[in-house]
C-alpha cells in the first residue's frame, strides 16, 4: 500500500487526488490550511459582491468523500525531510512514499511587506470579504463626509497590476460605480468614482495579444478606468500610492501584481526561481527525488516552452492529472510520461457584455467573447450545485443590474466592535 | 419639513422608515452601525452552514433606495440630548424633530463579560460566521487528534440557554452531526457528538406551552441533544462550562441566554428596566418627551400585557409601523393612537420535519408545523430575491441532506494567518 501525501487542495492537488481516488494499493492524505477548494477564477466576483463565498468554494471533504482511500486534514506544512521521506506539519510528522507539493502562491510586495495592510491581494475568501468591506466602507464614509478633498480620496480606487485579475477588479468597480451604486447614495455621485490600473509594463494584459489588450484598455476607459502603463509603484501608504514623482491619493488600494510561491522550496534546499517556484523535471518531479512532485503555481516548468508556464487553473489542473497518472503508472510497473501542456487559451472579462478571448490564433472581443467566458466558467465550476446557483445569481444580476451580496461583514465577531473613526463632519 | 431620525435598521426601524417613506413634509435620516438589515430569525442557519450571509441580509440602501426622502448613514450613536433635540453620533451631531430609537439588544453575560470570548452569541453576521468557524474547526481538530480525551472535548458542544435560538442551534448541530457529517470524516464518528442545552429555568422554551416544550425536548433527544434544565451556568472557560458542582468539558460553547439593550437608555437618564430596555408610554414614546419613540427589543412595553412584550420580530415590526403612523398623524394634525400588539403566535424549528407552532390556543407539532414554519419564514423574508434563493437552498439541502456553505472563513484576511496550534499527534 503506497502512501501518497498531497499538500494543497487547489486545482493541482484536487486533480491529482481524483486520479488516485479509489485506486487499489494506494492510500492518500491531503493536507490544506483551508477546509475548502476555491474556484479562484471567480473569487474577484466575491470581492465585488456579485457572488457569495459559498458560490465559489466547496469544502474539500465534500468533494473527496466518495473516495474511500483519501483522508483530509486541515493543517499546514512546515518542512519536508526528503531523505527520510517525512513531511513535517503543525500537527505532527507524516511519512510518505510519494509527495505532491501544490501549495500555490501568495502575494508578493517586492520586498515591501508593509504595503500589504494598505493593499490587500486576492487569494482566499477572507481577502475577498476584506476587499469588499473596504470598497463599501469607502462609499459609506464618502456619503458621510462634507470635506471635498476627503471625499475625493474616498472615491478613488487604485488597482496595482494589469493582469487579468487587475483588469477584472478595476472593470467591476467601474461597472458597479457607473451602473449599480448611483441610485443608492444621496450626497455623493458614485459615477464620479476614479479608478486607476497602475501597471509597470508598457501595456496591460501582457500575456494576451497587443490587439486584444488594446481593445480591453478601450473598454476599461469606457467604464471610467484610467490605465497607467510604464508606471512602477514606488510606495503604498494609508492615503494612496506613489509612482515615482507622481502620486494618487486613494483610500482603497488593491494588489493584483506580483506573486511568490509559498515558502517551502527555500527550506527544502531545492532549486527555485526568482519567485520561489520549485524548478521541476519534465515529469514534474524534483531533480534527484523522483518521488516528490510539484504542481500548479508552485512549480516552475519550462520544458518545451519559451517561458515557465503561467499560474493558471488549466495548467494546474493538467499538472495534477499528469502527476496522478504517473504515480499510478509507476505503482503498476509502467514508466512515467513527461508533462505536456495542452494550451486551451486564455480569457478575461472587463464588464457587462465585454470580454477578451484568445485561443491559439483565434482571438475575439465583445459580447460573444463575454458569453464564451460565461459558459466556460459555468462549465468548469466545481460542482453541479455551484453551476446552478452561480447561473441564477448571474441571471438575476444581469437583468436587474444589481449586486446582491453587498454586505459589509466586520472583521471582528464581537457585537458592534469599536469602529475606526472616520474624520468627518455631520451634514444634514 | 419635519426631520425624523431613526437609529437602527432592524425590524422596528425599517418598518417605521417604510411608513414615512415618500411622505410629504417629512425627511428621514436612518443610522445603523451595519450596512444591512438582517432577517434575524434565520441567522442561526448561517451559523449552521445551511444558508449564506447574503441569503438573510440585505443592504439598507437597497431596501430604502425607492424612498426619495430617506438618507442612510453608516455610523453609531453615542448619546441623545433630548432637551436640545440633538443626536450625538461618531460622525457629528444631528438635530431632529422626531427621534426613533430602535437599537436592539446585545448578549448579556450576567456580569461575566469575560465569558464572551469562550461563548459567542448570535446577533450579527460576523458572529454567525465565527460560530460556524468554531464548530467546523472543532471537527477538523477532532479528526487530527489521537488523544481520546481531547477528541471527546472537541466533539462536545454546549448551548447555554433554552429559548428558541438555543433550541434551533442545538437541534441543527444534532442533525448535522447525525445526518450530514458522518460520511466526511475517516478517523472520527460525528454521530458520537455530544450536544447539551443548559437552561437555568425548570424547562426549555418557557414562552411556549408546557406540552409543546415537552414535545420539543423529546425531538431534541432523538437528535442526540441532552437537555439540562434547572442548570445555572456558573463559569465558562476555554475548556467548558461549570454548572454549580457539575462540569462539562467542551471545546465549543455557544451563548443563547440573556440579552441586554444597547447602552443608550442609561446615558440618557430615562427609566429603564433590569435589562436596560427603555420603559415607554402607551404610544411608544418616552415619558415627558413625546417626540422620542423607542421600538423593538430596546423598548419595555407593558401596557395591556402581563409581562413586557418579548423581543421578537413581529413585535418590533408592529411597533415600527405604529410609530411611523403616529408621527404621520401628528404631522397631519391628528391625534396619536396607542400601540396594541396583535399576537400572531410563535414558532421554533428543531430539525428536519420537526417544529412547534403556537397561535393562540392552536398548538401543533411535527411535519405540518415544520412546513408552516418554512412557509411563514419564506413569506416574511425581506426581498423576493431572498425568497427564491432561500427556497432553492432549502430544497437542495432537504433532498441531499447537505449543508453546502460549510466553509471556514478565517478571522484574519492576511494570507495564511498563523493558526492556533492544536496539541495533537500525527496518526496515519
């Protein structure tokens, strides 16, 4: 009975687990710090109040309960002893025959960890809820204040990073401020909300073709989003961002820029790239340790590709499946197969009826692209229940222009926690 | 133009606002510390993972946007100067012609505020999320531990207070542990979960008839809930509760016992009862200050009744409407009418197909009562959208025995916060 230990229940981990589930001569232990699998591509919709947390996340135990040979533990990994084949966790040691590391990435602030409290990233549900809270609190404070300078700052939102997540966040804020919020406030005009995407590279959406990126820029501008390219953020504080000699005063800054692999590759003493990702062999194992595999965002896979594969759900899913299959092959006495990424294309949505889709040389934009985006995301959602409920929520929002889940949930659970006082005057 | 200020967007505040909305010669300012109206009767279902937060809460701005004369501010009230007719808030002073206080209640720990961190109550969404987190974390830790004493403590849940909320919480934990969770864990049997209701009075559900309360007790027992009556909690700590000389070791304690009105009556120097509720006149105004009304849980109304009216949604809704109508009457030069409570009965659910309903002398129990409970709650839900989505969720859960929203959302938004270490050994 071979013991396979999987660390991380994201797209890579869960797909590896499914390949190995209910197979003979294999038992599996899956460890995650969260108790849920997250459909990351739609997490920004939770942050933007369009979906609830339960629509994009599914408890790992639910997903894996049909596999009798899988045990799930909620816990975190501290190190790996690859010589002794032992995983060190916060609840003890676990020995393995095969290890699959799929711990993902966290946000990286280019050596400025102090920026994090002013500019949350978007990787787990608690961050989505926090981003939602900050956006809605900014509008509430703007409604209360009579100071025009303060109000302007409160109605300014900066998204750092012009990749798909940054574009989706900024586009959603643009759409929400232009179409949804305007009728809800008496003292402010949410249509005056200023939104910025600040991107260090010469253009946004660098992984897409220049033509599609240009169309997306135009669509963002129509939603009131100003796209600043060639703009490297040099400081972030509680009142805004500094871009060299330029400055934007903003109460809300969101981080959609760099990521860095979860710190475990460094501890293990294996080869990592600049972002902390573990460099893997063609079969996704670590050089010299054929029983240790790395998949998903944590892996640096650069075979047969110009660049290392990007941190995307399809890459992670395919890698997870390949790792699972290769372990199965080996247990059955067959040889391993190298990993080959099957590029299914990429897409990003900007707003209502607007998206960009790029599948090989097939590139399109607009409402057909948006509809494609929608269908693909519904199709890939984790469970049938999620598909039904997300479709219903989207249908409802589409026809009512509403964002139903616009609740501010306090960070503290105590009744009526002390609130941070906002420096405002009473008006009415 | 008379300025009506409403403090609190619960059932009393929102119903008063609706009576006065879009009326001539009246402008309204509604202030709440939260940005949402909460359908409190179903909050326990959010705590028990049966519904999402968005299913039971609606942003106040959405609910009131159709009334042109209502301004909403998110803020909190610090005091009232009834002589100058000024409300003191954390964002400045607001003068009023009429004031409606409907601030509600918070949990009261009988002088032991230090119990709160070990036994959260259930009044706002953040508390529901925290209760959910504690329950699910207890099962996760039980799955990890190999220490049988620790495991027993982790699988023990104590609900303090045997009113409708306590019964609904305990019944849900019973049902979840007996029917839903059992297939999800490999090392523990969730059916062995111990659940206690600890009630100081001689019986639970004191507001119901003894016969119905007895049927409810039997139904709870069938779900594995032990009902301890005549049991006054004398201490609560991180490891359990003390009841005189007896002790229950429990990792999770929930508080559904005493409540106390939000501390503002005391500051205002008006007559309050033992629970801090403001004693009101027959028209719900404060004696000597006919322009100041109190409604909902914050009011002590004992005219034409044996006891002060209980803190229930129907009482609060009716009081809010009466206050609104009386202000309208006065503005139009008519006289006020005294408040008369129209008793629509009370109900509580214990579990699948089991509830108790008492409407006057009409008392019933079982699946018909459960179906009545279900219809009444759907009917009274705040918006049409909530009705549709809650009905869908319930339908889904009923036929699949599932609790879909069983996500643990961390209290902190930072990526992978340091977790409290659980003292366990590795097992597999």
